[in-house]
C-alpha cells in the first residue's frame, strides 16, 4: 500500500492526543478503511485526507441535521461574523433564539444557552437539586461525560461502567442511579425505595427501541409527579429530529425541563436548557453561568436552522429519507443472509446484529461500508441534504458492501 495521508494524520494524532481525538467516539477504530482524517464536508458527503469521498451518516455524531455547509446557516454565520462574535452584554440574538425555543418546545417557559449537551444536563440537575432540596438523581442512557457518575451507568454512548466510574468520588457516585431504557421494574423499584430523596429523573431515549417511549414516558411522568421529582428529558439526539420538539412532542408527555444540543444549530456548538419558570428562575441562587453562553455565531446559526425547520418540512424529510434508506438496507441484509438490522425510529436508528451473528460482524460491516464510500456510526442519521438521488446512490454502495460481506461471512 502506498503513502496514506489518513494513516499519517492518525499516527500524528495518537502521538499527541489520547484516543487520537478530543471526542472518544470519533477516534478511528477501523483503519485503513475508515478515514483517519476528514478534511471537508458538503451536503451529505465528506472527503478524507486522501481525497476519498463518502456519503455520510455520522454527521459529526449528530449535530449536522441540515447538511454540511448548508447555505442558510452558513450565510447567517458569515453575516454575524461581520458584527462580532461575543460581547460583554447580551446580543438581541440571545433573546430571539430563547423566544423561539419557548415558542416551539412545550416544556419551555424559560430557556438559557451553554455550549455542550453534557453541560446543559448538568445545569438541569443542579437546578432540580436546588428546586427540590434533594440530592439523588436517576439517569437513563448517556447524558454526557460530566454526568457519567452512576455505577452501572453509561460512560460513553456505547460503554457502561461496571462499578463507580474511574475518577468519580464514591460519595458522589452513590447519589446517582442508573436505570435502563424502558426498564419499568427498575424505575418503579428506585422510586419505591427512595422516591422522596430523588431530585431528578433524566431520560435519554434508547435508539433501537424508541417506540417503548409510548409507555415509558407516561410511567416516568406519573412516578415523578407522585414523588415531587423533576422530570428532565435529554433531547440531545431526539430534539429537532424525531419531531421539532423531540420526544415530548412525539409522545405528548411534557417534562419539567429539557436539554437540546445536536440539531439546534446545524453543527455550531450550542446547547439549550429550558423548562418551567419556577425551576429555571432558581438559577439566581443555584448559579449556572458561562462566558460563551451567548456566543453569537452559534445563535445566528440556531435562528437560521430553526427557521429552516419550521418553513421547509425538515422533520418530514428526515422520516421519509430515513425510511427509504434503512428499510431498503434491512431488505438487502435479509436477501444476503446477513444477520443485521436497523432498528428504531427512521431519523435515528441503530444497527443491531442478530444473536447468532459472528462476534466481528459489526466491525466487518463497517469496514465494508467505508471501503465502498459509506460512513456509518452506531446511531445513524439522514440529514435534510440527503436527497432521493443520494439515498439511491448510498443503496447501490450498500449493495456492493453486502455482496463483499456476504462472500466473507
Ligand atoms: C443523549 C446524549 N446526551 C448527552 C450527550 C453529551 O453531549 P455533548 O457531547 O455535547 O456534551 C450526548 C452526546 O453524544 C448524547 O447523545
């Protein structure tokens, strides 16, 4: 094999950064098929440092929902850049975007901004503890590294801590309790044992089995109301994707607080925490504050992104293109005898291997996809820039990948 810029970047990255990346899940695991470095994105495609092109379903791990270099958001960023990035008093954009959030998100009577999803979840947890005067927190799913505190909880979207997570004081870990998505028995047990000490229940939906929210969210709402616990939805993946206002709109069960991040600003770093006024106003005592909360380039991007969502039927497109892509893939896997299936809701399904699948099937699948110009993650996303023709082309590439994979399995 000749010289590879991707390989060289990956080697240089690992020499100076643990994981070779600041984001653990971005660390390339399947070199040389997986790109070691991405240099450009446009629409639904990315190019690596060796000039190879991929139809991309990773989308920065979720935040790119309209597409790379989407004209309306990029133009809004460019325009705002002429006027400055961050100021010592609030810019009108901060109010405008907070107003939009309060308009479109059912639970939002007040909204504020931070930069990452994990931070925004931490803010909600602090406000819930202040509001209730209690210390314990029950968490469902991954809520960001800052909040990976419970024994048995998620330390990364695909990684669980077996005991209290390394680096977390045991006394702090003891206040956090993990519960699996849709594990009604565990949730009821936790509330039966110590419901009067639980400040917050934070829920991030399980992707392959999201439909279970139909019964799990009402159960969570009942238990939290009964015990005076603040119900927080982590809508970082589901918001601006499953529905504009995420699962609270889709299932019609309104939480007390919610967090949005990926999807709100088409890749610009912005997170939103919002909720009932009486809880959010607690921030005057239980302080949450960051210099960059009102950074205007991200807010300009968010305003343009939300306007695009509202005016151009983005959610409907994500469902339609998602169904076209993932249902055709599932039919293809059956045809080729591959024990693989995309499960969950069409805008954000997860690939699941059958119980008798070879242990390395998932890895071989991803390698074959990369080798055929398809970029996937565990949870995958179509964007507003994946048009019919792109999906048709992606399916042709998938057919080639399946043929190669089936020949080797
Ligand atoms: C459901 C969920 N919650 C929280 C987070 C953390 O967000 P961030 O990485 O912006 O801190 C993520 C990130 O993958 C997520 O998927």
